[in-house]
C-alpha cells in the first residue's frame, strides 16, 4: 500500500506487485497529471489538502473503508498541520511515520490466544462457532485450526453444521480422517443446532478440550440463515464466535463483518487468502469497523498455512517499498 501512496504523491507509476502476474505497468518516470509530485515540492498548510486528497484516492483503491480513510486523514492532518517541510525526504518520512502510527493503532485490538484460552478454560469443552458467507474457505479454515489445536496438545471434535451442503460434510470427513480428528455429523438437511448439540455432548462425555462448529455459508442479507445461526448460539452457547472472511473480496468482507457483528455478535476475525491480497485494506478495515481482533490469517492451502495474526507483520507488509498494492 505504501508503494502506491508514494508513487501517487511523487507523480510516478508504481511497480507491479510481486503477487501479480507481472503483466502490469512497469515503473515509469512520467509526470503526474496533477503536476510535479507533492512529495518533491515540500509541504505546508496550503499543500496539505492536496496530499490528503491524493492519499484518499490511493486508500480507497486499496480497499480501505471510508471510515478508516477518514480516521487516517484526521490523524495525518493533526500530525502535519503547521509544519513546513521543505525537502522531499522529510515530507515522505513525516507522512509515512504518521500513516504507520495510525495503522498500528487501528490493528492494536486486545489479542485472543485461542490455544491458551482453550487450555485454561475451566469447564470442558471450549466451544468455537464459525460464521461467514459462502466461498470464504470457512470449512477448510475449521480443519486448519483443528490441526493447530491438535498440534498444541489439545483434543478436538468438529461439528459438521453445514447440513445444507452435502459436500461440506464430506469435505470435513476427509479433513478429519487426514488429521485424525473426530467429526460429528448427521444427514444432509438435518438441524444444524442438533449437530452442534451432539458434538458438545460428545465432547463433555469424552472430556474433549475443544469443539469447533462449522456452519453453512450465510449471505449476510439472508434473515432465515441468520436466525439459524442464532439458534445454534442459543443451543450450545459458544465460548467464542469467529467470523471468517475472504481478504480478496475487498470492501465486501468489511460490510459482511460489520453486518455479522451487528446481527450475531462476533468475538474475532479470521481472514483467508491474505497471501494473495496485495492491497491489505480489507484486513485493516474489517478489524476497525467491528472493533474485534484478527486471530488468524490464511496464507496458503496447507494445514500449516493458517497463522496467528501479527500486527507488526501486517504493518511491514503494508509499508514494504517493493509492492504497489
């Protein structure tokens, strides 16, 4: 993201991101249509509005939600107003320092260490409910997290609560066999709340540490499916409810997270496909609009590719010089 911001403010085209296919425009020294680059002209109060307007364009193109853009603009104005920065390097450093500080503060939500939370939970099992829309990789994420918990020495049971799609049940059964983890299921079309209840009762009887409950992908505008998710919550009273979103869906994932938070309430976020997201704005925006931390990010297809979210890693990624996203 920083490379794109810097390119816009200096009046030069950004180099293609390493995550693209390489067919994008190459770096160019062509002048900006706005005239000489803002970073090279120095900065005073008269030019600050120009910088903020240019910055807003890049942030919106990077899938940063408007409320986040407004927060960034406010912080940048506060940090730079009244300063007369003469040299391009000084202007660049001041803008970058302000942006990094704002991004860090936006990502600095109280973290949840799921492994330690489950290990220290006083009454077994620790119950995690997963919600999200279709196609985000939620079922695969459940399996990946089950593998992480197992590797940490915790016993796990998975509830195949997506009973609307036979493929989801079969998918979990395959994952369960590969991971050596029990999957509780019923027939396609069964009541998802009943499946979740059976899994919790099995875990209590067997003293299993954690129950992970998969659910059907719910479009956030589908009231019937939202009510079904609410029923599951009433029946099993999950310890934690996690929203799973696709980072590549840009502002859509932000709206999804916000509406799931308002209709169901979520405790944390998991973002998939972040390895392919060159922009990064969706991750920044989703945690801002929900006020909830990102617990894990998907960085590949393997079971080991679900990694705990590190805000410092995200800041380094967003402000890397070599990527234009």
